[in-house]
C-alpha cells in the first residue's frame, strides 16, 4: 500500500483551514487562497492527481465542513465559471463606515 503524498495532505489541510476560517467569518488573506491554488496546480503538473479529483475534494470538504452544497450555491456547472485551480471561496463583506464628512459642494459662478 502506498503512502499518501505529502503535497496532497498539505492541499487538504490548507483547504480545510480556508473553508473553516471563511465560513466562521474570520478574515483570510488572499495569499492563502492563491497559495492553495498553486499547490493544486502543482499536484496536477506532477501527475499526483487530476483537476476533477481536486474539484471533487473541494466539494466534499466544503459539504463536510459547512453542511452546505457548493453546487446548490453556485450551480452544477460551477467549475465552468471558476476554472481550475480557482475556488469559489469568499470572505463575508466587511462593514464599511465613511471616514470623511459628507459635504455638499456648490459650483462657484
């Protein structure tokens, strides 16, 4: 029996971390998601797995960790919009407060 590749373990761990953080409302730097997507691309280039298997892994982990179905949120063809290795992971919108006074400017003649 062969051991699971350390790269695939790292992908799963980082995927879980991102999903949990974003689902709980915690901020997550975009670099973390880009790093994960780079690891996924590397796994495909090294022939450790294929795109479809990693997309299925994402769907499975997303459902397990959030109790939501990615296909219900983004449609059955979500992979056509989010081309591999992109993943539909988004932070909740931050509340925005104006930092300057609102001024009514008038034009001088």
